[in-house]
C-alpha cells in the first residue's frame, strides 16, 4: 500500500489572480491543508522553490478564472496543466 502524501501547496499569482488566489487559499487552509502564500510572482522558478520547501503542489493564478497547476507529488515526475478555477475540487463542495 502506497503512503499518501500530505498536501502542501504554494500559491502564487499574476496581478489579475490575487483576489481569487487568496480566497481559494483560505478555503484550503480552513480545511486543514498546509498553504504557503508566495505572492505576486512570475511563474518561472516556482516549482523549484516549492520542491525545495517540500511542497506537493504549485497553484499559479493567472486571473480570476484560470490557473497553472503543478503537481510535484506524482511518482512519475509530476505534471503541469492549465485549468479553470471552476475545475478545482474545493473543500466543503
């Protein structure tokens, strides 16, 4: 049986993604997930920073509707995908 990693996510955003990133981060925090608010940033280097801090995911909010999701937890080397905020599985839904 494989051990499931505790989710630890780094949240960062482009200027247009600030409000949505903070709102979503707070929802995950209230559900007990470990969230680190990186802040306003360029996407380059975020995955490396997250990996150095033993994070499992990076959520980079492009604007109020879209984000880039980077999973570092996958045994196959992870993945990166652009998704809609509406596609996130939020706690309590």
